[in-house]
């Protein structure tokens, strides 16, 4: 700790930023609460009844805007549980019935160093057993105000004649709730404000993407929406709540949609939405992992933007991911696959060694896949007569939809080698290449090795540049 004198104050520089000031003979001690980071052991124990067949209970904590499993315990014969978190911070903690966040059943607000003895009935915490009743009261008040404001508005919020009235009602409910926040516990007030504001933002960002053009034009002129669009993202506080990372990520697509963004470098555009390096790093980490960025493109992304990976958690996630994707690194052995074409002939990836191979994994039910087809057809035409490259499209339509797949190929005169996978999203190509969404484009060299398992889409000029480079 260092002691500095300035403006009549002795300032003790330490982790909790305590200021000791002598003014007019009075000793003033102030704590900057929003910067105060206290950590102590938290213990959550309790008893479960009427759990409807679940054999365990899980505890989730918030880490940089997302839920992370802390522990999962099988219930004792007396249906009791006990969790301990060392070095825990004040915040919301979540109980679930399994090891996935989607199993969350309820939440509890705890201060650092606090203990809770909970009773769970019918997958809900009995309110009387909650240690902080004010938190429960605030949560219930916000739910009531929000539900009243949005009751019967599901369709109206998408219609030009009603959308402005709906957003005004919802916004008034938000401000009515925020006006009730008067806490002796500033951390609780901050979490309640963040949670309510973020929930409001996410609701209208989703709605903005779904409304008809006439309603969207009205929203773009709406003061509330314009304030949301122009908001500066300078603080990482939003990452203190469980949907914070998702919400901050949604703002990038919201701004792109608002601007009708057509640029080539969406990642650069998205990162520039944030004026905070922690937010940039969280977005970048999620972008890389969720899109399975690998090979040359992983190296390019990290070389260009890697300095935004600033927190220990982000660095650990990227390091773990990088270890995992070595199997997809440029030059790694490809996972072979073999599927029938429209006439039943089997084609394997390994059949085409000696040629550059572009593989498109797609489905007839996938709108983004179909949007890429004209660009893919144009790309194939540009290599007409070039025997050094092969185009293979692998559909993950279900086998019972084979006739629909065949009709689509015939109707759209699709070129290249058209194959149908065996078990749709459970096919080997999906598991082997860890594909969690389509379309996915993959490029393999003439030795049958991986160039990239996440190539740019044909609508992106970078794909042709990449192919030409290898050819």
C-alpha cells in the first residue's frame, strides 16, 4: 500500500481504494463501492423435495457474462446438498438439475462470505429460505412490471401501428422498476439494474431483427431505440450477469443490421462496437470458439486482434481451444468420409487426393446455405476446365427427405459432386469436424490434408483468393 497526499487528502492506494481525507479537521473515509472487490468463502447448502426424478443438483457461477458449472453433486439419501466456493464475490449464483446451464432452476443472491441454507420444492427455491429478501423482492417486482407491460404484445410488437406504443410501455416499466432500487447494498442495486436493462435491450434487439420493414423504419426513428443504438460500451460491468456476454455480442449484429452493413471484415466491425478491451476480448474469444476458427484463419485473427485477449479467463479459454484445434491445423490429417451421390455411387474424400477439394456441408432447410448457392455456382464456373480442383457438397438432410434433396438439386441445377450424409446432424462428418452449424466450408490440399475446416463462404471474395493461392 502506498500513501499519497493530494488536495488535502491522504490517499491509500490499495485494492479497495480507500480514501482518507482531512478537511476542516474532519476525517472522511470513503469507499468507492463499484470498484470494491471483496472475495470470501460462500457456502450454499440445503434440502430438496419434490424434485421430479432428478438425481443431482448443480451450482453455476457467472464468469465473464456466462454461466459456468462450479460443481455437480448427487443428492444424498436425505436429499441434502452442500456447495462451497472459496474466494467468491458478491453476486448471483444459480442452481440446476444437471451439468448444463439449461438445467438452471433458480437463483440466489449472496454477499461475499455469506452462507445460505435453502429449501427447494418443485424445482424452485422456497422464498422464505433465501438469505437476502430484498433481492427476491426486486426480482419479483421486475417480473411483474415487465409482464404487465408486455402482456398481449407478442404480435403487436411487430406491427407498425403498435410497435412504438409497446416499446414505450416496456421502457416505462423499466424506469419504474429502476426508480424502486434503493439499496443499502450497492452491489445488489447494480446487478438488478444491469439485469433489467440487459433484458430490455435483448428483447428489442431481437424484435428489431424480426419486424417487418415498415415497423423497423419506425423503430429506427424511435428515441429509445436510437439511444440504444448510440450507447457507448465503455464498461465491462455487463459481464457480471449471466447473459452479459450474449447481450454484448447481440449489439454487434444489432448495429450491423441497423446500418445494413455489407463490409468484408465483420469481425473488425464488431470489435469496434466496444470501447472496452475486456468486452473486445470476450467477444473475440467467443467468436473464435463458437465458429471453430482454425488453421490459417486462426493465425490471422490472433495476429491481428490477439492483443484484445486481456483477462486470465480469456487467455485460458484460447489456450485450451488452441490445443483442441491442433487436429484441425493446416497440414493435419483429414478425417475421411464417404457418402452416396444422387445415383447411389459412393464418393470418399480420400478418392480425390491430388486435387484441391472444397467441401460444402449444407442442408435444403438451411436459409443461409441456400443463400450461398448462387455464389458457390459462380465460384465453380470460374474454375471450369481446371482439373486441379473438386467441389463436393455434403447435405445433412435426413435420409427420409432424400426425394426433397434430389428435387432441390434438379430444380436448381446444382453442380459439383452432390452427396447425402447418412445420419443428418449425427453423421460422422459432423462429429469429426465438430460442426455445430451450417453452412460450413472446408478446404483440403492435394495431399488430402487440412488447409482449413472453416473457410470463408463463397459470398466472401477471400475464399477465391485462398483457393487461387493454393492452386
